[in-house]
C-alpha cells in the first residue's frame, strides 16, 4: 500500500505544529513560527485565548451535541446576538464555509421557486473561491478546481469581478441572485470597488433578485467591521460566514433577511452537527470579544500600522514587491512573481507563516489581537526573508 493514512489531497509542508501561544505556533520539534496566516483567517483571537478556551472547556463538560430535533437554547442565544448585530433576521448554523455557501445558494433559489418562479441561475464572479463541494466549485470559474469532477452543476454564470456592466448584461429572466465576495481572498485579496458593490445592490433591487455575499474570509471583524459589506454601506439579502466566527472551532452560518429566507421552511434544509452546543459556546465567546466598537477600532488601527510598515518596507525590494491592498487585517502583498516558493522560504527559513493567493499575492492574515511587537517581528522576518530569497528557476 502506497497511499497515506491521511488522504493525500493536501501538499503538506514539513512544519508540524502541536501547540499554539497567542500569535505563535510551536512545532513538534520545538521550533516556533509567527502565525500571520491564522489557519487562513480562522484563528482570529490567536491560539489559546483564555476566554474562548474556557467557554469551550466548560461547554464540553456539560453538553456537546444533541439532535436538531430538540430546542436549542445555545443556538437561540447566539442566533439572537447575530441578528442584533447584523442586517439579518434569521440564521442557519453550519460546520464550515462551504456549507454556509451551499445554504445561501439553496435559499436564493428557494426564494424564487417557493413563490412559483422558475428562476435558478446565480451570477458569480471570476477568480472567486466559494468552497470545495460540487455546488461551490461549480459556482467558481477556476479550472483547477473543476478538473476531475465533471460534469459540474448547472445554474451558474461567470462574470469578471468588479465589472458592473458585465454583471448587468448577464441578467436574464432565469437569474435568481448575484453571489460575490466583497473582498476576494483566494483570488488575491482584491477588494471590490464602491461603485461595483452599490451597483449590484441597485441591479438586484431593480430586477427582483437577491444579493448574496460570501464573507467566509472577509467577515467577522477581519476588515475592522463586523462584516465587510458594512464598509460599503450596502445591505445584502444573504451572507455566508464562517472561518473566524468560531475562533478555530468548526462553525459557519448563513445569515438572511426574513424576506430572503421565505423559502427555507421546515424540511427544506438541515445539518446533523450544525449549531451544536459546543460550537455555539465557541461562537458566543468570539462574539463577546469582537462585537464591539473598541475591538473593531483596534483592528482598523492595527491594520493601518501593519499596512504602513509593509508599504515602507517593500520599497527596498522593487524586484520582489509591487504594492499592498486589502482592508483592516486582511492584507495582500502583490509580488512580481509566483508567491508559493516565497511563502515556503519564509516558513522554512525564517519562522514566518503567510498564505499564497492568486494574482501573485502574498496573504497576510494575522490574529486580530496582535500588537506592535508582533508587527515589528513580522517586518523583521519578512525583511530577512526577502534579503536572502533566491527565486527558483522558471
């Protein structure tokens, strides 16, 4: 037998973390790495955050899972907090971002079809990443995600990101919704323009279709707002959220207005584990920390400091770096070349964890509670890595 016990779908590196302390990860060999990847925007409070850890421990000792056939005091509490602090009127809890997007897709179709319409098509945007299920890879135009899984599911139409005229031209009598990331993550930390986001909202209203936002990566305080659409002053109909919402515990949610959720009635959707008491304890603990103006302002100010430090630094290496983009603590350093080898170099030689993204972009996604000392260490390691980096032969 040559296959590994863990199915070999990930090109895993040699760094093998077994413990975390704040913004640091410690490998089984004792080596330490500054974690400015945060599990790809998941560990928003770092590792071992006392309030989150205590909440999970106490709930685990009390009740971890019951069926959704029963009432859920824990789920009702967290759902009410999400409703109170966002645009939403109702929430469906999931275990992951892909599941949250799946729920959003179903809700958008059910919105129309429950009222007798046959609208089903969802307009999505190129270079998006919506997940790895069959529906969510079908919602993306990325060929690398499609290979080996044909035929894709019908019902998605792709348009260039940030192209409002293209989005308008794609609307037909079959269109049910737009689905878009306000800031593309895997696509290269590319924020949508104000004109594009407002234009999509206006087109949706004009044509009686829904505006669905995938905020799996850019949501939960990552940009310095609870959700990135708040930065645009645009109110969505449905939002898929996950990653940071559990602070490291698997949790996602589909948020919707009452009108948008009109088709999601008893029997239309479900999840065995979704909204279990342990997940709800994690979500409530995260919300205790992040859902307030003081924390969000700190994310914005820290993001400004980190961005300024990066911008000042990259001028020393014009052969490697072109600029910085993003919002809050969701930043992308645009490189002049493919980024994966540089990410590996920083990790393996300088103990710095970052994430590669599309469009030759280096993603910087630290815990949201970092301080000035972490920024200084990040720049020190990034500088050392740039100084001794030898790009592989193309």
